[in-house]
């Protein structure tokens, strides 16, 4: 298994390695843990290793199985991605049907059902029969961030691998060895990623997050200085960044949290936005009471937007409160 490509998850990797080494396989696994922390990636690595013709604890990348796996052409490996929609009953029926036949090329058939909680009860019940009496060659890996939506009878059939959030130190060393990011920007990226390597990588790949941060901080600074025109001049920016609004609200929240800590301690090393001392000094006179109010306004805004209250209006009210 080439697990070096996977950041963190030392414990989870250790368990899977020992499974591969001892060939002590279960027929069904449940990988559970937060969205975006590498469960699917690890499941793929695990599957590729089990299918590799050399049967080592590291896949060879040379055999026909490895080559087919890499080009998504392996006849004994299937993934249901389950993205943004319910998993169809027909997709589960296909698995139930396919496992009646022996593998084509290897001694195993492996199925990954990503976002397994997107199976409805009927689909889960359909799958259950297969999990209860699995053919000897079958391995099913269920992946979910919401195991509470799976039937207890399904869960009880699976060996559970819990994925913990990746430690901040592991994420930091990953950034340091792969990207050229300033220290001040690193802290905020780590916070915004919320322990998810998937989030972190997509933020590092799109520079736009750091640009958005610069723009939002500039906006806050102008509003605090009494310039209300920026509130209305940024409508198109907020329209264009609807998808990023959760992150923008995080940026605002972390900003005011930092400002409060800076006022209290004067120590930049406790802050997330470590590269912005000149602005915190400038905004020093903002009162604690106001800062608290803004932070709770940010949370209100998050709720309004989730609840489909008018998007731009919700943001305008928040920005007006920052200025008020
Ligand atoms: Zn191989």
C-alpha cells in the first residue's frame, strides 16, 4: 500500500496494513469520519493493494491489475460515488446481482460505496442480504460521514475504521513540503480547512481563497473606518462567491476573534491572521462589546442563509452591523 501519499491517519493506516499483511480480511468495512479527510483515498489505496497480483503489502504499480486500476478499468473493482443525490436502488441491485458471479481476473471483487448514508432504507435492506451472506471473494467498503443514517444491522456487519481529524502539525508539514505559503496565510488556511485535507488541498490549488481573504479583510477595515459605500459596492463579489460564503463568514469570524485576542493580550502569536498586525493596531479601539455582537451576527447570518433568507440582504445587514 502506498500510504505515504496519504497525510496523517497513522492509526487507520496501521490497522489496514495489518489487515493486508495477515490477509485477515473482513467482507465489509465501514470507513467513518468527517467529510473530506481522506477516507475515499485510503479506501482506493487499500483496494488497489488487495487486488495487486503480487499480493504484497505495497502494490507494485506494474502488474496488469495495478495498471487497470489506475485507468479505472479494473473489472473487479467498482465505486458508487454517491455525490449530491440519493444512491439509486438500481445501483445497489447491480452490486447484489454482480456478486453472484465470480471475479473476472483476481481472487476478489471490491465495491466501494462512497457516501453510503445516501442509500435509502430500501437500498440498505437490499444490500444487507449480501452483507449477511457474502461470497468468499467479496469486499465491500462503505464510506460515510453520517453513520447514524445507516441501519444498525448494516453497521453490525462491518469492521469499523474510525477516521479522526488530521492533526494540525501533520497538515502544516504537508503544506511546508508541498507548497510555498507565507506563515500568516498558513494559519488561516488551516483554520478554514477544519481538519479536512480535501478542503486544504482544494484551497491550496485555487489561489482565490487567499485573494478572497485579502478582499474581505480590506472590506472590514473600510467599514470599521466609516466607509459604508463598500457595503453596496461589493454586491457582485458576494453574488460570485455564493459557494464560498461559508468560508467568507469564517474569515470574518476569525478576524474579529483575532481582534479581541489582540486587544486583550497584544500578542500576535495567538492570532490566526498573524500577518496583519498593522490592521489590528489600526482597529484597536473597536470595543469588546461590539466585537462580541459582530461574532454573534456572523452566526445569525450563517443561519439565515442556510434557511434561505434573502442572501444579499442577510450579508448587507451583517456588514451594516459591523459599521454600526
Ligand atoms: Zn500490482
